[in-house]
C-alpha cells in the first residue's frame, strides 16, 4: 500500500508514474487503497492506452500509436508487451509489427483504447495472425 505522500517517481511502473503525474497523488492513493497494485495497473492500462503483445515465437519490431499521435516503438521478444497512452474511451489506436527494423512491409491493426492486441504469427504483406482475427 502507498501512503498519500507518494510521488510519481516512487512507483515501480512507468504507466503508474504517468498516471500520478496526470491525475495527482490523491487519486492514486484512493485507487490503491481499494485494490491491489496489479489490479490498479490493469485499471490504469484500460483507461487510456493502446497495447500490443508479441504472442509469436520470434522477436519483431512493434509500434503502438495512440489516437493523439503519440507513438512508441520497440523490439519485443516473445511475450513482450508495448503500450502507448493518449487515448480516450471509445477511441481507436493502431498497432503494427515489422519483421525487423529494416523491413519495409509489416502488419497493422486497429485497436480500441484499453485493449491489448496479441500478434500471434508474423506473415509478410499485412497477413499477420492477430488475436482479434484468428
């Protein structure tokens, strides 16, 4: 449990840090007092993020883009997850995957805010297998 005097930099996860900086310490303290840290993180993720998870057996380059244009890019090992904040409830972001950083072609998918899209299998020319279409 965190005390009311917690600051963003005392928190273990960047998304929680961002939430405190946006919403303030008191809101986070109230949220954490009624739930576990994992559940609080899940609630925060659901509020304003677009996420993608590498559910394939290989490492790939992933992009998560929020409706406000904010973009995060990372190479994810199998099981890795990438999120970007900046979405409102009801908005849709875009997640993309590329074979590697030198690839010209990849796969993209529209993702509602608060949802994590799993990329199950990479196939060139926008024919990837995603959790929402498999």
